C-alpha cells in the first residue's frame, strides 16, 4: 500500500512537471505568435515581443538558454528593429526621393498606422508610406513619374524591412520550440517510464 502511494505521488509530480512545461510552451508560442503578428502590424514591436519568449526561458532553470544566446539574440533584435526604420527611407532615396518625399513617407507611416488602428483598414499600413512619399515628392515639385518611383521605393523598403523582422521572429520561434520541445519530450519520456 505504501509503495502505491509513493508511485502515485511520483506520478502526480511528473504530471505537474509536464503540465508546467506545457503551459510554458503554450505561453511562449503565444508570445511568439504575437511577435510574428507584430512584424506585420507596425504598432507592435514584433521582434522585441518574440525575443521575450527567450527571456522567459532564460529565467526558468530547467531550460538551457545561455546568457550569450540571450545577449546575441537581443543585439540582433535591436539591429532588426533599427533596420525596420531605416530600410524604407533608403528604399525611397535609392529610387530618387527628395527630402520632402522621405518626410512624407514617414508621415504616411504614422497616418497609415492610425487609420489601420481605427478599423478603416489594415491596407493603410502599406499605402501610408507609399502615398506619403508620392505626395511629399509632388509637393517638392517633382514629376508624378518621379514621385511614383520614389513611392514604390518606399514600399519596397517597407516590404524588405517587414521580411527581415519576420525572418528574425521565425528564427526565435524555432529556437524556442527546439529548446522547449526537447525538454517536453524528455519530461514525457520520464513520465511514461
């Protein structure tokens, strides 16, 4: 009878451990999902949110995320976030945008974000910088063809910046899943015997 109680408590501990690890996996996957969504929606800092899943693992002793991994991934997150602001401007400039076109593109990002958050339409996240750059270049006295070219450069920059953020966030999701998934498989193995 006593042996059954010990075996039963071992089973309860193993089940509790498995449930805790499953909860951490689900929380991390939720954080990563929000991070990936944030790569597309400018209001959310996607890479930073994704990185928080690695921070979660770092503070849990049963997972092996080293300080070096955490610091390097943080540096990459900061670089990716910085690039996201620079790449659309570089795209507009590369395609011949004037200073007014670049400023118009920046204003377009803010207006597009506000319009998308009010429910008018998420498409304004993409159209805002495009229209802003075109209007800015036209106001500066550029031709419509030149302004359209600059707007397309801004749009291309936006797409490249978004792609870089998505790439980073998918790498973080992969690292998180491999780390937690391996520990989860090990816990299930111990639980099963």
